[in-house]
């Protein structure tokens, strides 16, 4: 090791391991085989199989949403931002298992290795990750046997078809053109704003919807989610209101986080929704036939509106930026919302 700074870092780590007794030489038999097997906690949960090599996992790490919010606050307050490192941080807690960790790849490097592995590193990038039509389904196309090729398109892993493989290759070609993209933070107002939307009955197999939301701190995107619901919604109003309730919960969590770190947002947090009926229900939650399946969500949102802790406004569908998380879009709409 020729670089002195790296030599110093390695020596400090080694001395700490010796001092704390966390270094142990594994004994082997004379023939080179391991003397005894020992179970270990491995910080590579994505490579484990439930019930086979683990039963429970827990990782006390910070949420990505907290990191993004703190960065946005730092930019607004114009604070000096420093990164610190606690040497041998794992020694400060009680740990009864050995931990082996492999450094994760940076996204750009990971994306390039993935493209090279699938032999499409020289393919032309795509402007969008998905086509508007036809809708992916396990009911159409030719069924293929090798499921390992379709793990990224997770909804249809139980029955992958050739159309799913085509969809995966398109996603990878889109990723090829976005490896240099970054999430930008800039000084802006300390307001909380959300966008909520749902694609009602979007699944051809079970008619379950996909909902999504964005949360902005000023002009900075700090939180987002896209998820397929586990139940079927009876109407588009029910679907949109369930999505609104999820966005409201996330917005309330961000409010609590800001209060905890001593930052007070200005104005009333606002969520923009493209469904007129949903906007009306937040102000006047009449329990008619369309709303009886969402009574809890109905009162949760309405209570925050009454307390002036939330405002729900209407946004035209053409300006609903969260559509990018719930449905395939045209190249023009997709790039407009993304950029």
C-alpha cells in the first residue's frame, strides 16, 4: 500500500480492532477445512432467502427522506455542511454477532455494469422507461421459463412473458441515458407541498390501482412513493382519496420532522389533487355511497383541514406531476414532469 494516508487509516482501524478484541483468527483443520461452522448476521439482506438463511432482519439506519429534508433545510438556512465519520462506530453498541459488509456500488457504476452484463451498453437510450400502450400483463405474450430475467418487473414475476423482457430492456435503455442525472437542491421558501394521484383499476388482472405522491420542501423534492394497493377500489373517487390520505400522512410526518429539528414551515401545507370530487370531500365529508369505504381516511384528512393543518387544492390533469409515478406517459409529458 503506497499511499501514506491509506496506510494511516488502515493502521488506525487495525489498532482499534486489536484494542477492543473484535479481531479473531479463524482456525482451520490440518487439511485446510474449516474447524467449525458459525452463523453470522450479514448486512446483505437482498441476497438472503426468507426462512432459509434468515428469519428476522433489522437495520437502524436513517431514512432517505430525512437526509433529503435535512439537506434542503441546510440549503435554505445557508448553514455550513460538513461530513463526519465515527471511527469504529459499530463498537459503540452491544453487538453479539459478527458483521460482514460489502461496499455498495455507486448508481452510475452499478447501472453501467448492469448494462454491460445484459450486453446493451451500446444500445440507443430511450426517452421514457415504458410505452403508453399496450399495458403489461401476465395474460398476453409468450410465456418463458427463465424468470431471472424479469425480476425488475416484479408484479408479474409469477408468470413472466416475452413482453416483460422487452419492457425490462426498455427500462435499461432509459437508465443508460440517465446515469448522469442528479437530485438538485436549491434555496427556496420553507413551505410543504404535496401532489397526490391514483391510476384507478390500472391492473388488467385484478383491477387494483397504483397510487403515488410527491412531497416538496419549497422547490426541493424530498419525498415520493409509488405503490400498488392491496385492495380494489370501488370508484375513482375512493381511489384518489386513499392516495390523498397516504400523501397527507407523509406530509404530517415531514411536519413533525421539521418541528423536531427546530424549523417552522410557513403557511398551511398544501396537497394538489386532480379529482374535483376528492377536493370537495375534504371540505365537506358527506358519507354518501362513494365515500362509505374510506370513512377513516375521510375523517383523517378532514380533521387536518378543519385544524388548518392542511389545504387540498385542485390541479388540472395536464399539470399533475405525480402522474410520472402512476402510469406510462408520452415522451413530452414524461420529460416535462421529470425536468
